[in-house]
C-alpha cells in the first residue's frame, strides 16, 4: 500500500542527492497519511529536510512509511492536533525508542517536535521530547540542523546543552520546575545551569514569501489541493485567539514574489486551489489576488478559502467563489451580542453581519457558515438569546440563503489575554440552550463537543505533571471519562482536573509556559485582559 500512496504524489520541489554521511532522520506525522499530507506545515518542513544534502529523511505516518533507516540519529514530529500525542507515543514505541527523554541513552536518536500545539504550550508533552522547536520553521529548522551537525559526534548531554544556546530551541530537561505542593500551582521554573538561557524566545519568520504546498496528491484529505498561505497571524487580535496572538506580527505574502509564482507553479499540477490564513481578505492587495484568479485561463480552477473577515464579504468575493465552484463562505462572528464582541475585541457590529449575508446572496452563494462561541468570560443568557435572535433575523432578511452556526466552547489558550480564565461550568448548558432556540427555526446548529473542549483546555493550560496522566489515558481511551479516571488514579500527585480546566488563575500565578516567551510580554496580555473586563460589567 505504501508504494501506491507515495507514487501518487506530484512533487513541486526537487529533493537533493544526499551525501554519504547525511544525518539519518525520520520525520513523522502522528496520524494517517491522508491527514498528514494535508497539513501544509508538515509538507513544507518535509521538503526543507529533503532539499538538504546533509539529511537523509524518511517519512512515517501511523499507517504507512517510506523505507526507514537502521541507524537513526534524529526523529521529528509535527504536532497539529492535541490528541495525536497518543500516536506520538505509539510511533516512538514502534521505533523502540524510550518514551521519556530522561530514559534515552547515547545510542538513541534525539526526538524533536514542532507545530502549533508544541509552540503554544509544550509542557504537557515536555517529558517525551529532547528538543522542541518554538515558532516558525523557515529559519529555525535550518538553525537546528546546522547546530546539530556541529555536535553530532558528542554525547547526548553535551549535544543538548549546546543546542539550548540556539534561539527558539527548547530543551525541556535542562529546566527544573518546582511546585508549591504536589497538587498545587507552580512555584518556579529555572534552568538547571547558569549557562542555559532563562527564557526561550519563540522564533518569528519576518519574510514576505509564505508557505505553499510542496506536494499535490489525490490521496490527501482535500484531494489534489494546492494550498497557498496568503497571510500569517491576524491583525484583529480577538482576546481568546491563539492564531492571532501567538503568531504576531501580522504578515502578508508578497503578491509578486510569493503568491502569483506559487499559484502558477501549483496550477500546473492541479486545478484545485486553497487560500489559507486566519484572515485572508485582510491582505492589503486581496482585490489584486482576486483579479488574478478571475483571469480566463483559471476559469476551471476550483477555489476554497479559509474563514474571511465579515466586513470584507462583498459581491465580487461571492461571485468569484461561485464561479470557482464554492457554494458557501465562512465568517466568524463569535456572538450575536455586541457586548460579548466588545469583550473579545471583535471589531464588528450587527449591521455588518447583515450586509455580509446580503452580499453573499447577491453574489450567488447558497449558504453562509458562521462561527460562534459559547461560554466567553462575562457572557450571560441574555447574550445567548441575542445570538439566536440574530440568526433568526438573518433568515428573515435574507431568504433563500442557508445558515449554519458552528459553535465551540471558549477554551483558554496560552499567550492570550484570556489564558487566566477557565472554561465555564455552564458551557454545556449554553450549547444546549442555543440548540433549542435555533433548530426549530431551520438553522443548522453544529456544536463542538463540550467534552473535547474540556480535554483541549486541560492540555492548553497543562504543566509537566500531565505526562503520567497522558500515558495512563493512552491505555484508557480518549474520552473525557478516561481523563477523569486517570486523575482519580493519580490523586495527590498533581492538581485536580478543575484546577487546569475551570479555575480562574490569579495574574500573579506562575504559568506553565512562563519561561517561554511569546510575541507579547505577560504585562501586555494582563493590560488587554483589564480592557476586556471593563466590558464585562456592562449590562
């Protein structure tokens, strides 16, 4: 099977001929090939590795692999979904590598990881990785490999101490965490030696050439799609949003140097194009990009876009989508309540949402998908009623357009102003409340699983003590009940589930990622939190 999967690939880069002493490296995605090859981050890092003549890279997925090296030096993982950690552990076992970094000897490979989950908060997984790459891979990956080449012949400990000097390379075992008590908050996080940096800074790529697919295949989850990154980060800075805060500053790909050459290259291999980014329509030259895609030679190209900013939905955008095979567009409104939108810093009013729906219909789209959130700090039942009322009003005012509301529970994320808040215990009730008020009116309501939100919150605010818990739940299954069972088994050895998931933490409390610097300092995030709290008291 593996041969047929890899032979279906159309490569958009030329792999290097590897030198005799190239580093044997496995680059793994902890899920199936179909999922992994659809990850733009995984594709780009793999192609960067494959274009180095001093690296012999083999890919590994949970279901297929390329021929793997007998003598392995480096094993890397791209982690883009929290619960894939189970597969990380399975793949390490499959390669006969001890799960814990502190159990590995000189003959074992160094295990490194990167990707959004590990950059946001690597601490729950810290015990399993020797090296974690924090931030954008464009320069960091090369910095890591170049530094590794210099210490390749040294013993493991010397290698790690040397790699710790490279900005953005985080070596968890060189940092000691102490706790106020076994089941209490963190007391301190400090390097174990004076020559280890006290703070590890996430690396930010500031160029104007952003990522694009390096491989196109019919075996991908999005069949034969060529993906191109239009923008990175988001200028809106909604106060709960990891995609904005963690990846600042907002960067737009150059139309001339990045987007048009990438699209021309990709469309020679496929006629399906995906534009990616947290807020693609805020690219300063987005109109120029649309004009380019609307050229006659691209009439047969199918186009899909990630979520777009509500007040940028106009008839031209809708028509372009329709002409290129899309039936709907997705906007994030967060709530029908102006108060809640102000709390989260969503710069949007109700009239703009109505205009977006009218423009979508005028341009020929059949459906409008809206993203919302329940359980935002400061939200009341009255705010939820306003969300339901808004959807009903849209249905009345724009007949013939289908409306879907996808709704998640607020989950606190590191490096955002809402990192100190917990998940409200009312969240599940609030999702059911919305369901009751919307389904009867023919609005397609799609709530995200509340249990999944709890697990996500646990991992997003977790510390190193979760390693034992993650290993235990692996044997129990990935339901919320399994996590509760594991907490019971480890009672007294770590804080309870509520501490990580539901409690509001004081600003003075040491955060699990205190030693890992994001784009904005903690003081700035605290100021943004105070601004949000001023809206919470407004009725």
